């Protein structure tokens, strides 16, 4: 199974403010939907709560350390590894990790793909995407989208694939 991270971050790696995305970019939302439709999405509890409900056409797995936590219409896992197993058991080919920062940090170590929308601005943020070493990744696609009447900020859609580095083992 391919493990992919999908995220939009500003130039300062900001991804959230007050439990919400600090911009509204319909072109990025369209890309997110196109890439994730029909797949499993893994997210932390706070990310799920900021979304508020299951996304149509996708199977959502919410991570929570609270054994009592339930999210209607979603599966719950206690760890990232458990969520991967749940998706594999369901026959998933590509699972998408969609946040938040702590989940991204853990997933970066084992992810195969990174779909990063770089929002070309720097806004106030209280949540950031963790640093990643671009030397460990190969950029395979980059597409610029200027700001327009619907999209307040220009953005660059990128797609990275992790390089096969000696000494890194994956289960």
C-alpha cells in the first residue's frame, strides 16, 4: 500500500490557525478531492473535529488515544500503524494522511508520496507542517496556479516521491 501525505502549507509552513485552515482556496480543495476520492484518509482527532463530519466518497480513520472516542461514520484507530493495517485489510492501494501536525511528523518517516500545495503567502498560524529534508524526496510534478477571483493566494501544487535511501527500512 502506498502511504501519501497531502497538505497545504504557506511559505512559513503554516497549516492552521485556531483549529481551522487559514485560507479558502477552491483550486486546492478541488485537487484534494480529486486525489483522495475513493481512498482511506487518516487524521488526528482535532483535524477530524475541524472538518466536522465524514467526507463523502472517502473512508475516514480518526486517530485518538481516548478509548471512548467515536466519530460517527468513521473508523477509530489508536495509532498510525493500526490505521495503516485497517486500510490494508480493506484492500486500500493508497492511503492519505491529512493531518494534523503531530500525525504528519510521524507519517513523514514512512510516507512514500508527499502532495504539498505551497500557498505563496505567510499568514499567522499556530500549527505548522514539520520540516522535511527535500534531499530525501524527488520532485516529480510542479504546477503553478495564480491567484484569481476565487483563490486569494497563488499556489504551487507539488508531488514528491521519497527516494530509496540506504539504511531506511519500511514495514
